């Protein structure tokens, strides 16, 4: 679900992005060095020493972990542990605790400088009012993938570049950067050369902007039906924070840059909104998910539905995607402990660093309020099959 997160030829910085959970490879001719994996220190820790461990409910997080078994490498120790977890009685807390404490070691995650605390933010699945047809109310298009977007997986030519993807469009016989957000949406009143199929129409450009940041969401249609959208692709330009843009221009202070604060600023400053939105050149394209998917969570990078309150987006260069994690942080705008077992099931363009995670709160307005307010300090431990050595 990305929501979020971020030299072959001169334009590559605009169209080279990380794809999925693969670690960036070393540099090779004719490429400049791709982003390096964050240096991290992993140290074994007793499970009983984890904050709140003795009183934590472990069964929900273990169930979230078990939902991803099919996406783990067949034959791996983590897959074997996952299959065993899936066989446990659902909701049996005693069985879950006994299984975890006999199966896993905990490995604390720290940055290269030894710092064990990092930033824990939140994300959610937006639900926007919309329509299948354009109207005076619903006039903002939600686009599918344009036909002229070219995506090249570089490992087809250079295996050492596994996980890196080039995006652009063809002009004559050259691959050039794809259109920016300003160019796709027409900029400040200009005509846009962009063309793509429209999946739905919504009424608020700011809500659409945050839908793109989250990477997936639902459209509540006028008919009463729900349309679920999933991430399909991206224009290849790096994500830029609108909050940082507003702080740099003294439009708001850093502590005001929650999602709710930015929405309030946009409502009060309609004449400045276009430039603020265009400060982020990245643009996400969606796909319509199958009928009935609205009853499940959105699909994360791992390829399974996310579990509200128990799925984390992580930097897969440090944390193995699919692994169970123990998180120790606090609730948004609070000192109340939030300590629980979770599963690493998603990634995001802004989720970069050894101790960095995004907490999935669920769907709708209440989840959005919690996600928008969450910027806490926290710690992470990777749970890894016993006697397998450090996580990898």
C-alpha cells in the first residue's frame, strides 16, 4: 500500500525508485550508486525484557503474521514458523504466548550510532465520497495507469540492480522523465498533455492528495456501493512533504503539520493550494480491486490484506518483510504505552531508516484522525526463528 517514502543518465533521480522490498544493490557501470541500506545494529534480547511483554495480548499480532505465510520463501525457517502459527487455534492467547516464547528470539533494532529509538508514524485507508461519472460536485479525476508510462525493471539488464525500477515515457527515440504532478493536473491553469482512464471522480483535491500518500483507499459511491482502490504505479518522481513545504514558507509551524492541520490550512488558503500540492511532484495511479474486497483490509506490499492495529510499514532494507515485530511506542498525542506484537507487511516512500515504522490504523475518519496525529518515539524488535542467527 504505499502511502508512503523515495546516475544512469541525467534524469534518473526523477524516475528511479525503489520497488517493493528488495534491498538496493551496489553501484555498477553505467549507474551511479543507488540508495544505500541504512546501517543497523541488531542485538539479541530476552523476550521477557521487552516493554510490556508479560501483559501484552499476542494472539492478534500472531494472526496477522500468519496471514502472510504464502508470501514467505518456501522452506525458510520463517515460513516454517509461520505455517505452525497458522495451525494454532485462533484467539487462543495461552497457545499464542507458548508458541512465540518457544519459537522466536527477539532482536532489538538500533541505528548505526546505537540509537534504539526512532519515529513511529501512522497511516490509514481513506474513504472518499465520489462517483463513477463527473458532475459539478465530483469533478476531480482518480486516474488509472496511463498507457504511455514506461516502467523498466533494471535487474533484467543488471541483476545487481534487483529491486530498482526506471519510470518515464518515450519521446521520439528517448526515454524521458514522466510528467510531474503539476503537469498531470494542469498546473496553475495550464492545459495538461496527460491522458489516462478515469476510475472515479471525487470532490476534494486535498482528499485525493492524501489518498495518494496513503496508497490505497475506498470511494463511497452515490449508489451506496464501495469501490476499493489499490496502488497500481507511480510517475517516478520523488515524494516531497507538503508539511515541510508549508513550514519552509512560514505558513505553519512544525507542530501544526498533522494531516488535520494541513487540511485546515488548505481550506483557509484556496489561492495557495495549487502551488502547495505541486510542491510534491510524485503522483500515484490506482487500480480498481475486485468486488468484495471492500470487506477486507487494503493490500500491503507483502501482498496480503493489512490488519488494522497489527500491520506495520517498515524499511525492508532493515526489517525482513513478513516478519513478526514487537513495537513499543505510545498512542498519538499521549504518553500511554502502545506495546504489541505486529507484522511487517507494508512499505512506504517515507519509511526510511533502521528504527522507523508506520502503524496501520484501519479505514475511515476515526482511523484517519489517529494516523494524522501520530508521530511518536518508539522501539522495534524483530522476532526471528530461534537458533537461526540474526534476521536477514
